[in-house]
C-alpha cells in the first residue's frame, strides 16, 4: 500500500478544456471567470473517477494543484478558486480529492 504518496493533477488544459472556450484569453485578461465555468471535461468523468478511486484504494492521496491568474490579482484569484472548486464539485471529482490548491501564478 502506498502510504502518503501523492498524485497531483493540474486543471487547465489537463482535465479541464480551458483553452477550448472561445475567447478564453480575453476573459482572463478582463478578470472574468467565464472560461473556468464553461470549460468542458478533457476526459470522461466516470472513467477519471474510476481511475482515481482505484488509486485511492491502493493508498495514494489525490490532489489538484492549479494556478491562479497571471496578473496575481488576489480578488480575482479568490473568484477563480471558487469557480475551479465548483467545476470539480459539479463532476463529483471533489469527493475523491484529498486537497485542492489554487496557487499564485508561477508557483
């Protein structure tokens, strides 16, 4: 059993298709959370959940780590975190996660 070993997943462009949302860059420049809200899944959610549950059954901890805005705007980053957490909740992915971190850009 893998005790205390972590598997970390990124969101933007890894499990969430942020870059597939039309106008994503303009929205981010204007501090709008719309692309994070509208991003589609890059994987079948049930398949991803199944894999994550298998990993948890083997003792791995699962986390999400994702950047906030490139501008490092603290108010916007708080809103981005809320939307990203809600995106995970909407897909029930939060149920298998041990931690969700939205860190300042570049960290």
